[in-house]
């Protein structure tokens, strides 16, 4: 291709351009070279001095191209892109010219497009990655035109809705929107176009097989450089299975709630029954105990054959009866032992005196079990407590020490400061395993088999509830095989 121009090219104009420029005449002699070209190709003086086009091209050929490749560019469009050995990307153009005085020659231009090339390569890579993501994402990617027809439909959309791209592209959205949600979907669409902001929604959809599924939609208007909406992009997730699991979970939670309410009602009924039964049993048991206690008085001091054996039988019967009364009392207490319903009748109580009274009552039982009780009681430990409940705490801890520390000594002590009183009961029996220390304070909680130690597992539970109702706490320090120490802390004032 030939271009006409002035007979003289202005060197200043050539030097001003940012590209490298070399002008040669029809004989291949260089008439002008600008500074940009010299720097771009590192042209030394010995190459430029002959003013030979071929000499310059030979030098260029050493940096990643060839003379033949360069000469082949004459009057060729588009330009050739050459990657030099130093990593630079050069765009090369060459065209012939004819001046007004019919002189002919060629103009070479070389533009360093390294940065532009890198940007375009990165943009291409980003587009390829985006296309790959669209192809491989588990979410359906759908692009809509302004007429609400499908313009793009990825493989996930094919899988979710069952339509291949060839069947979906060009169709109005109604082919996947069932009749009962079309008004809702139309409202979402109009909102997207009006507000030009993304919107999340969910609705039923229909597949190619006619199955109704539930999808979550993430919709974004596509806005061009002028601010005009040119379409909408949607990401779609099929949440049918998740919704089903959520509904099943809600049903299970409702059933669990109903079961818990029913269980609580059953517990309440059981406690009511225990309370009534315990009350009903206490009256005849008290009468029977009174009659057994009267027998020795009725017999009097007069000896008769078998009297000693008979009295021993009465004493054994009384002990068994007292044990049975104790179990009945525990059953009665369990119905009262809930902290939120326990009513305390507080009065001024001397803890040490109450402890001494209980120790005296149970001294013979302790001796029968081979336990020697040592008491270290501060003379006066006063507080505002319920005396009957507090006595029950002392009794339960002492019975527990006798039962599980049989044959070993027991220490009981009291102490206090201005705000708090302490009761300590220490045995040297079997102790409690670490994993059982919480359970023994629970209702019917046991740390040993019932076949080895009798009882309902209520004593420590009731003790714990009474102590908490007083605003105190009970601590356990125990080592298996070396005994247990129960420490009750009670605020002295309510």
C-alpha cells in the first residue's frame, strides 16, 4: 500500500512520537531514526553509522525476530507482534510511501506494548477463569435480556431445571415459573429494573419433567457504562432438599417439645403420687411404731420364758420400721425438694447445737457400723435457717458417712465467720470417682451398685436442694479408697 506525503518529513515531528520510527528511502538507506527506536532496540553507533536499513534489521534479528519476518511485514495489515528475548512485546508496522516529488521509501514504526499486552493477557485470563467458574459452579448462572428471556444458561442450570441450553436460550422465564408464583416473580423483576440493585428471593420453580422445586435466587441488574440496565444476571440454588430437612427438623423439635412437656407432666404426676402415698403411709407407720415401742412397757419387768428373745425381736422390728420410715420420708421429701417450690421456715438456729443433737441420735447406729465419731464444734454458730431442713442436711450427710465409711472414723466440725457458716462431714470410706461427683447430687443418682448399698439415691439430692434453697452450696473433696469430705457453706443471714 502506497501513501503520499510531503517531500520532506519533519525530523522534529518524528522525534516527538512515542513509538520508535525509522524512515528509509527506496535504496534502503536510512534517512531518519528517532531516539525512541534507538533505546527500544539498543542500537549502537556502529550499527547506525552506515545508515543501512539491512544493518539495523540484522541487529534487530539478534533480539528475537528475523530479517525475513520483518521484511515480510511491508504493506501487510494488521501489524506483527514480536516478543523480544528480553521479554518486551513490540508491535511492528511498516508501510511504503511516495512523496510529492515521487521519491519512494518505507516508514518503520515500533510500539512497545508490553504493559498493554500484559493487561490484555490478564483480562483474557480473568474472562477464561470466569467462564470456567460459570461452567463448573454448582449454582445455576442465568443471564436475562430486558424482555425476561434467557440469554445465557450454564451446565448447572441444565442440571437443576432439566433443560439443555439449546432449549432454554431465547425462552421467556415463564417456562420455569409455575402459575401460582408468577405475580411474585414479576414483582421481583420489576423491582430489579427500577431500583438497579441486587435482590435475593426464593420461590417455587418447575423443571422440564414437571417436578416442583424450591430455589433461592440472587439477582443483579447488569448496568453498562452509561448507567443503563442492559439485562439481569441470576445465581440460582436448588434448596428443595434443605427446605425438606428444615421442615423435618421443625417437626422433630415440635415433637421433642411435646415429649418434654409430657415428660414434665408425668414427673409432676409422679411427684404428686409420691407425696400422697408418703403421707398416707406415714400415719399407719407412726401408729405401728408407737405400738411396738409400747410392748416393753406392757410386758413390764416380770421375767418369763423367752422374754429376752421376744424383746430382741421387737428391737429388730423397730429398727426395720425406722429404716422403712426413713425411706418413706425421703420419698415425701423428693416432692418438696425442688428449689423453686421449697418453702423455708427460717428461725434463729445454733448450727453446732443442732449437729450435736443429731450426733447423739445416731451414735448407736454409728457404733454398730464400727464408726467412731469425732466432733469439733464451735460453741455458737448462729444463723437464720430452717431448723427442720437443716437437721435433714446433717442427718443425710451423717448417714451417708456411716453407710460408705463403715468401720472407719468420722469427723464432724463446724466453724463460721461474720457472714458464713460451715459444716464439714469427713469419712474415710470408699470415696467417689471423679466422673461420679456430679451425678451423686442428682435425683436417684448413685455412684455404687444398689445391690451393694441400699437406698434410693435421694439423700444427697435432697441435701443439695435444701442447701441451695438457703442460698448456700455444698462442696465435695474425695479420693477413691480414701474417703470423702462434704463441706456445706451457708450464709448466716437470709
